[in-house]
């Protein structure tokens, strides 16, 4: 059974650095928050690119704006 962790960087570091449970929990929380923030940035960039293309093409701007708003309001 191959289970992928949602905190692979923390798990990898834990193999080399001794951490108590509270430090490990804090590191995992930070890694999860970082991953969520990076995903939000990715969604915002993709929505901005679609909006830029819609402006350049002169069509599809309404849909691109709706996607931007959806991405902007989706908080980690």
C-alpha cells in the first residue's frame, strides 16, 4: 500500500532531524498552509492569464472575470 503524505518535505526532514511531537505537528501545519497558499497563487495566475487573453481577443471577458473572482474568493 503506497500512501502519499500531504507533508512530504516535513516527513523527509524528520528522518534527519529529531523533532518532538509538537514541533512535528507545527511543521506539518506550516507545510499544509504553504501548499494551500501555493495552490491559490496558481489558481489566481491561471485566472489572470485567462483574463489577459480575453482582453487581447476581445471576447470571453465576462467568463474570465467570473473565474478570477472565484479564484480570488477561494481562500486557503
